[in-house]
């Protein structure tokens, strides 16, 4: 396979050079085609080269990395955002299924990003206009309450976006997860329940059992027992494990 072609877009010279050196020294089959200090330079580089991957700084002096997408006709490349942003921004990246690297950049994480980009290069179909993952990321950043976030779900046919508050609960299914929604629909996704637990705990979700992660805003009743059971707003009844009971009741009584 031909080398993965990339450009680096960052307004800090040191950051551009550091990333170029890391790619050169530690990543196989990667060709850095241009170092760009702003969106205009990046636009020119994209027009002059066939680029597979863009390393894009979010916050630059007079613009943001998102301004790039209003300057080009089609997104024919993958994007890895480089950022020193606070944790809230990192959560938004994860909700939107976007790749990112925290500064200072870790070599292992950089290599993992490169491997994902190589896989996506083989799968990629050119799309017109901004990547929906990027549009959703920006919308998530603007939301002040994480229950209003939209979550990118990887399915066998691609990504779908759902509002967090519409999820009633998630159920483990081997290495997959089934999400159940307030409208009665359900969706099998190619992620583990542990991954959704890590992502949704700050959005008022709690893992009541090895098999279940529930939206606490949708719990309407607790039925006493050794572990007990909960009744959700759609009248679904789920078991609470004995070891999760005490922590659940503390959250439920708030």
C-alpha cells in the first residue's frame, strides 16, 4: 500500500515540527506533504496534493480548525484533531467518534491514530461537505448539558447519531451493546458496554448490573429485593445486582 499522506496544521512552529519529527521517526509508511500555520495554507496544500490525513489544531490565533471545512468542496481525508483543550472537549470528541491527540503527543497514541487512519483509507468513500462527525462535535461543544449531547453509534452500515436523553438503557451482548430508546426502537452497536459506561456515567447513567447501564432520569420505581429491580419509564423491569444496590439507591434518592 502507498504511504499515508498527511499535512500538519498548527499555528505554533514548535508543535508542527515536533509532530513532523514524531511521524518521521516512529511511524511507518507516512509521508508529511506540508506544514501549515493557518487555514489558508492548509487549503492550498489540500488542493495541490492528494491527502489522506490532516492533523488539525482546533484553536489557532485568529481562527479555528473548523474554518477549514468552509474553504473546501469535499472532505476526502481523515482528520485527527490535536488539542490541549480541557476535559469537556475530550468528552465531545468521544461522543462524536472523532480521533484526537492531546498535546504533548504520546507516541503510542499517535501510532494508534495512524493505524486507524490506514484502515479508514481503505474503506473511505469521498463525501461532499463537512464530515457529520465534525458538525456533531461542534454542536456538542455548544450544549451546556450532556443529556442534550448526540452520541455517534457505530453500526454495521455506518454511524448514526442519537440524543443521549432518548436512551433508556444499554444492554451488554458479548462484545457488542444493544441500546434501547424511548420510542421503542433498539440498536446493536459495535462497542462494549464498558465503553459506554465510561462515556455516559457523567450524563446521569449508572451501571446497575454487569448487563445493564441505565439512564437514571428514566427510572420511575425501585422494587426491593436482595439486589432489587428497577422499573423504567416504558415499564421495562431490570435487575439490580446486589453489589450495585447501595450505590444505586444513593443516586436514586437524590
